[in-house]
């Protein structure tokens, strides 16, 4: 387990917990951005990447030969999820870019095979990162990229100008995973529609009875029912295939 503190645009340090396979590499990497709120802190990231909460995502990627990076980002305090990110202040998009640049310098990481995975608000973090850099693959698990598209929570309306501007530089193939019990199901549908309409490579898989972030499985959130479903493992297999390029 490696604990990294990464300096971002305005001097804020964000945490990232890293595990790697044995050997010098370079290995493909999974760069994971968790859901809301940001600012989880190092210990929570360590809990996730160590597998102590029971979620199979990180351990499975590690066993398949991936470096696994679970990264933090600042909490967008007071910001409506559909509003654009502030232009004159550092944001979670800047944090993600700083983490990306740091990960690409790690000697055991194959920078040409980095997959970015964002869950819930981490899906917005991931989409903003895709507009700035070109990862190998990207995955949105029950993504909430409303700020990226200027989208309503029901997926019915978007800001067409913002969408076109933000998607213009996106080249990374995107896999979208979501469950039918997720309140953001229509956001995932609309995200897929906008990606494909813009000529981007995208795939959408919808899972019956999947709760909001079922793709991760148990995360140790207090007071929440987080069963490890069969569809969690199916979604994990799809994510691995996507990251490998199959």
C-alpha cells in the first residue's frame, strides 16, 4: 500500500491510495474516483483499495495485473450538480488532472493503458478529466455528470452549448453501467445518447434491480444496505473486459 499526497492547482493536496502487482511493471492502471462527497481522506481510500469493506472492484483489478489508484477530490460545497464548474476557482476537475499527471509519472504504470473509473459524482469528475486528457478507457458506474452536460437530474434537459464544448475534446471510449433501481438511470441514458450523437465510442449496460452504486459492491457506508449482488460481479467482468480492450 502506498499513500500519495498530490499537490493540485491551488496548492491543496489531495490523497490517493495505491496498490500494485509484484514486479517493476509497467502495468496497466485503474484510476478510480469515488462518489460524493469529495474530501473522504486517506484512511477511507486505504479501506477501499485494501478490500476491507468487501467491495470486489479494486482487489479484482489488482489480481488481473492492474495498478489500482483510489483518488480523492475536493467536495464541491454549495454547488448545484447541474451548474458549470467555476472558471476562476480550482475545482475537482483540477484535482483529477493533478492526480492523472502524478499517476502517469509512476515508473510502474503504463501510461498508455490507464482506465479512469468514476462512480456517482466521480462520474462527473471523470468526464471533466476526459475533456482534458486522453486515457485509454473510461467507465462511469451510475455516473452523475450533470455539471459536464448542464443536465437535469431526470435527464430530460441539457445545456446544448456546454455539452458540445465539453465533448469536443473527448476521444476516450466510455462504458456506462447503471441499475434500474438507480434514480440516475435516465442521466446514464442521456449521457450515452449525447456521447453517441457526438460520434464518441460508448456502450451502455443496464442491470435489473441494481441500486445506485451496485457496481462497486459494499463500501462500508454507515446505515446503508450494500449487498454484493450477482450483477455486481457481472458488471465487474464487463469493466475488466473494457479496460483490457476486449
